[in-house]
């Protein structure tokens, strides 16, 4: 279907089903129950899941396929965001032109940055991209204030009057899709459960599915094979008479455009943007997402993005009182001690948890969560079929054994 | 003339910090071939060594002072640091005031131990993995370290004053026959201190047998190993040394910039740029580029320069890095064949 083989089609269908039913799946606990705080099915968080999923999918096209580790990808997200907000401020409040603008802006910027950065590889490439991102951040923060709004960033204001919208005097525009307000939500009450269906989320989800489909096509295309060749051995590629540069540049620009799309969607959802979106920690975050989920796999980045955003929003909400409730069944002293032990990892300490999880993944599961899942799957399979063998149908090139060690 | 000298001086303290961190990064990279993203965290831990020592020295117990009363007429309770009891009040106060220089002694064993623990406990397992994995795992470690510091010390900067003898400024111009070059004492101390450390590190590598073996190992690790020398052990010691250099840079930087948990990351990004500009794997290059970029940054902050090119002070370092990487791909003093896969 759609030019995919049956395995990819089923993967795409599963992802489509998951994203479309997300308001149900992410809200497994009844409203008002103790566990309701683990519900992630509210619009703001769900939007972030899919938007950062797009960002990570794009990053994965660069890092997962070519092995070039960019430490400045947030710059494209930021540039896209600025492009989108200006489109909404000046031309129309419809989100589609804004998103298109974001993708174009980010793509153009990626051409410039990529053309220069890709002249070097390895750590030099990482530093160059980092340098560009930090430069964009510093400029957006200081000199370019007339365009970027400096520290406060840009919001839709009552003074903005887009050409194609007839806003009343003093009315603050709202992002919409052909008249449908992005913030409209339909609520469905089913027994004790409350499900929210948000227009913005579904628009973002559709974009994510498109982005995901594109990434599958890229992974399976001859172009994707070339990118993998760049990763496994660039020298051998150039000995066969092929120039790797156009391929890597194309991958860089594509992934920059993905980042721009994510930036445009972010603006479409909350109609604001600030320079901190381009800070290098934001670039680091997308690296974390991709690695955590599994670089070079299709579904990994989406999983990683979802996991990090879930941790950010849910773990940071847990506090000592909640812990005491959970461990109330323990004897008093032990209860306090357990809460004391867990305390550094929750609430504001969620970054610590993230760092530890990330380190464990890099150390023990270089393939990320996806590899973890595969290993568990293989273990289960191995128990059923005693012979087991290489249950993995995909071709995994093993590193060549080093003769001199 | 005065303005130029002043800008050079202003660039020196930041340049010294860049140079020291970049020196440590290059030592680790040159010996072990590891790109250490957690090096900034070591710098930060060094700065917090100064904070910890200051707090330890100020540990106090309450004593009822009969001679003074509070507003209700009760005898006043005063906090008396333990060092007052042990060394007398004047000496005790002096010890507390001099906690930052004392932290140098305190931090060296701490940092060396931290370096050993990092190398033996984590980085050892990453020599055969790709550079990207090394970057990622040390990046993760940096996050963990900085969050631990944040958990114990909070997110706000902690003022750590220099000894009273070195607070304030002096007229540097008077020393060289010019006028009106006011320069803080501590920054001069920092510069001299960093020069001493840099000299010590180079001297150690150049004039001791140990240093010679390490240099040989940097040039050709396998051959040194074939000669029956346990090069890994020496490289581990070099990692400890690099950690100590970063830590000392942090300790002495504490009075200039109050330590906070993200100072390491802020410096790390710039230090990497410094290393790359200096040339990956070149020790003199790292030092030279550190001072050069520090001074360039301070010149770019001149109001006259900002008037011509607004915002240049924010981006000058990155701009220089981009230009250098594109025109001299190996950096200022890079060696052939290092990181050129």
C-alpha cells in the first residue's frame, strides 16, 4: 500500500491507529482517581508528543542514516518558528501558510548551514553545527530583536492585523485552520473517564503521520541506501566514484525542513516563540530523544520523543505527598526512607532521572528502546522455539573484526 | 594604547579559563582518544569544591554570649565557627577568608579521584565504541553530575569571595608607565595561576620520564605497548591530571563568577570551540587558542566595535571557529591524521 511493503504498511497503520486513538490510550485512568495524574491525554502534552516526534524523525534522517551528529538542530526549529509567527502576524491566521513558511525558512537556513558544516565530518561537524546554532541563538537574543522580539520573543498581539483576516479593533487573533480554531476541543465523558479531542492535536498528528510516511519512504529508497553507505564507510563510497556530499547535504536539508515543520506546528499550537527554542540544550534534547528511542530505526525517535516529553510532564509533577500515598502500605520508618531515596529523582529532579536513563541506554542498549524491545521479543521467541537462531530478519551489518587489537 | 591593553587584560581571565579547560580536553583526547563532554562538569565540580570547603570551614555551633543581649534582654546566641575554637578568632577568620586558595589543596585529591572514577568506571568501556557514543555517554554523565550538584546546592549562584587581600582593583598602568588601567587583583591572580598550571603541565610532559612515555604513547600507542610499557595505566593517570586541571580552573574561577550548576556546560561549549580552533590533539594549540579567543571576545565587547557591528561580541568566537575550520581544517596547530576519519 502506498508503495510500502506489507511490514512497513502495518507499522504505519499501527502508528496511525495509535496517534488517532491517543486521547483514549493516554487516558487510561478514570478522572479524579489517584492515578489520574499519569494521564497524558490532555491536548497540550499530546501536541508536544507528535510535534517533537516530527522533530526527532527529522533528526533521525540525518543522524540515524548518515551518522552525522548535529548538535545544532534546534536552530532550524527556531527559524521555522519565527517564519511561521511572522506569517501569522502579517498575512493570515490560517496555520497552513504559516507551516509552509516555516518549512521553507528552515530549509533555506539548512542549505546554508549544511553547505558549510558538511565540509567537515566527525566531531568537527558537531562543533560547526553547534556554533551555528549558538550564533543564531545569540543573534535572536540580542541584535535581531526587531525581528525576533529578543528575550520576550513574539506573540500574536492585539495590534497585529493579518491582511486576510478581518479582526475587530483590539481583537487578538487565534490560529485556525480554515476557520477552525486550533484550541477547539470536544470532550467525551464515558463513565468516570473524560476524553478530550483537540483540533490542534489532530492537525499535528496528521502532519506527523505524513512525516512518518515520508521517513519510511526515505529509509527504503535508493537515496536512503546511499545515506547508509555514507554512515558505514564514506571512503569506500568515494572510491567507487560516488560523491557523498550531495546526498549528505540533501539529508541535512530534509532533516532541517522536518525541524522547521515542527517549529511551525509549535507556533500553530501556542502562537508564540522565544529564542530559548534555539538554545543548544534544545538541540541536545532532540539528540537524547533519538538515541533513547533508537537511532536509525523508524519508530525509535517517535518513542523517544514521547518518552522524554512524558517524563518531563509527568515525573516532574510527582511530589513527596504522592510518594507517601503510594508507599503508605510500608512500615513508617521504611516508608519515609523509601520516599527519601526516591525524592531526588522526581519533581524538579526529573532531569537527573532523564540523564541516568539516557546513560544506561547508551551504555547497555546502543540501539535504544527499539533494540530493547527486539531483545525482549527475541528472548520470548527463543523460549518458544528452542533452536532460536537468528530470529531477526533484517540485515544488521556487524562491525568488521579488527585484526590488530 | 591604554584601551588596547585594558581589553587584552580583560580577555586574559576568560582566556585562562578557556585555555585550562581546553588543555584538559586535549590531554584526554590526545591520550585516550575520547571526546569528553563531561569536562565542563569537572570544571563546575572544581568550583563547587571551593563552595564546599567554604561551607565546611564555616561550620559553626551556637554559643551563648553573656556580654550581649537581644532586644528582649536575653543573652544573645552567636554562631561560632569551629575553626575559631581551634585556631583562635583571628586565625580562624583568616582561614575562612582564604577558603578559595585553600580549596586548591582540597580539590586536587577530589578531582583526581573523580577523574579516576570516571575513567575506570565508565569511559574505559567506550574506547572501542564510535566517537558519537563517547560524546553521548559523557553528555549524559554531564547532565547527571550537574543535576546532582543542583540537588544539593540549588539553582542559584553561590557567592564565593576571594580573600580580602585580593579583592578590589589596582592600577595596572602604574606598573608599566601608563595611566588609568584599573584591573581587579583576583583576575591577575587567576591569570598568573593558570600560567603556572600550564607551565607545570608542559614541564611535566616535557622533562619527566613519565611525561616522555605519555608523549610517546600519544604519538604511537601500539608501539609503546609493544615495548612492554603499561600505557593504559599512565593514560588513566593523565585523565586524573586533566580532571585536576579542570578542577583547579574551576576553584580559582569561583570568585570571578559565582558558581552555579550550569557554569560547566556554558564553558564546555566554548571550550570545545577553542579546542577545535587550536587543533584537535595539540596542547600548545589549545592554550594559544584559549587566550586568543578570550582576548578577541573582550575586544569585540568594546562599545566602539559594537557600534560598527552590533552583536559581534555574542558571536565572535563562533564566527572565528567557522572561518578557521573552513580555511585551516586542522585548526591553528593541529597535527595531521588526528580525527580525520
